[in-house]
């Protein structure tokens, strides 16, 4: 909605490639820990996408409101990747 689009808490500064992966729910960040989540079929391609499987968002970005947005993204990520 328009309020979510204007909310700075509903955003992460990602490079264009990672942003596209995020928008397509191929990657996400765990809403509790900030740990990178990725689709299983990307496991062999992480280096190609310059993704570190151990990456964790800095704690300063894990505000309560951002966690709520990430929780919504996690739900969609797991729903779209449950067959993987």
C-alpha cells in the first residue's frame, strides 16, 4: 500500500542484482536473525551472484518494524520455495 511504500523501514539498500533476487523471493533475510535465506537451487550459484551464505544483516537494521516487513517477505519466500 502507499504507506508501506513510503516507509523507510520497508526497504533495504541492495545492489540491482540482489534486489531482483529479493523481489522474486529467491533470497530473503530471516526476520529474527537477519541471516540470508536463499532458494536451495541457488546453492551452487551463490558465488556467481556474489552471495555469502553466512551473511547476516547488521543488528542496527533489525528494527521491530523492519522485522515485521521481513516476516511478511519470509512468509512469501517460504510459500514460493516450499517445493525446493
